[in-house]
């Protein structure tokens, strides 16, 4: 993308546009977090129930404290996970701050956070202000697209911007770990193995 493209994408995102874009794991469907109307459109585009929360992709570790609480118990764990697996295919669940709209997290009190390992993704997240509400770019129930070629015409027709980044370099969903439990719990097995995580933080529930 050139500078002109970037400026146009940034303008549209800040105006509430929906975007399909590549990440290191799978293609994402995203919007700025401060537009409830856009967040609602993500669910509509996916034909997804509001009971399934979106996650927040951030452009840097320092953005975490803007959207989530890191208590004393989790501070060291978050630091170690971030050092070893970010940017990369690990999503961390923490208690959310009020800046995260209820519609984005099914009116729950937690939020999933990840830093993708792909420059184009990070550039797009920066255009959105450093935080992008996101989910996989597929109609609910269909496989997560691992390349531009796997995006369906249907999902592409439901958004404002589609970016072709070819194939995703990992092509597998992120692993999700919930740090709000007394013992960190794996909610979804993905590209990073449970064994790799255990090596860094010790005991986890599965």
C-alpha cells in the first residue's frame, strides 16, 4: 500500500468503515472500537450472534493498559508471554476497561488482546488509533480464511475495504489464554502449543 492508499484507509476506518485485511494467522474483519455502529456491523457482516465476543488487536504492548487491567498477579505473566510470543499467534484474555464497549465483548467484563506478527496488519491497526476490534473474515460457521483466495464473495460484499495480502504466513488461528482465572486457562488451542506456553509460565488449565 502506498501513502495515498494508507491515508484513504485511515480516513474510512475513522469514519466507521469495515475492513478485511491479512494477519499472520488468518484474514481479519475489523473496525475501530469507538464506533458501536461499526461493531454492530461486524456481527451483521459475519451473521454472528452477539454472544460471541470480538478481540482487540493492538499495535504495541503499551496499548494493553489502555483497554485492560493488569493486576499484580498477572503483571509478570503478561510480560513473559508478550516477550516470548508477541508479535505472534497468542491472544491473552484480561479484565477490560470501560473504553471497550459492551457490544464488543458480549457485555462481559473481559477482552482478548493480540499483537499480530505482520507489518501490514500493524500499519492498519495504527491507522485505527492503535487498537482494532477484530474477528476472522468469514461468515459464522465457515472456515477461517488463510489466504485472500479463501475469502468468499459473500463476506467481501459485506465490507467497505478489502486488502489482498496473499497467503497468511501461519494460516492457523491464535491460541487463546485466559489470565482472569486463578490458574491461566487455555480457551482455544491454536498456532502456539500448550507445551510452549507451559515452558514460559508453568501450570495452565486446558
